[in-house]
C-alpha cells in the first residue's frame, strides 16, 4: 500500500491517490485505488473498507499506516514495497495527469478519476 499526490487545476489544490495490491492464493495480483482530497487516517479507513481482508500490509513508514494497521503493518523496505512503488511509477508513466511538471495536469477531479479507473481496470485485466 502506498500513496502519491498530484494536483487538479492548480498546484495548491492537491489530491492523493492511495494504491494497494492484493494477491490471491495462486499469486495473481489485483490492484486497487482511491482518489481523495486529504492524506489522513479517515481517508485510509474509507479505502480500507473497499479492500479485501489480509493478514499483512506492506507499506512505507507513513504515519497513517502505523495507526491504521498496527501489528499487521510491515514497514520495511523490501521486495513488496518495491512492487507497489513500481505501480506508482507506472501510474505516472501511463497517466500524463499525474506527472507534476507538465502542462497536461488534470483540469477536473472527474477526468482524473476516469483516467485512474481506466488504468486500474486494464491493469487488473492484464492489458498493462
């Protein structure tokens, strides 16, 4: 689990994209996201309601993960953390709205959410 930020309209109007991966018992990954205005435990809790129940959560050392997952959170750099960071890199590569130093920033939250949904649907179907 990880998060990244972008902006909509102008640079002071930040939005956060929470990303998560869940693996089936056979090892197939499924990808999830949530677009929100704030980066806090309330938003993480809302995102967590949409995620499947898991025994471990691999994440970085952000304060919200420790509060939310306590003993389930594994907050060490490792292979799983690198995989989710790679997902964020793919997001910035495939969706021009998420590249912070470009003219192609998102003009509306609806279009940003549409692009994210399209990316994650394709990712779950194995297109990307």
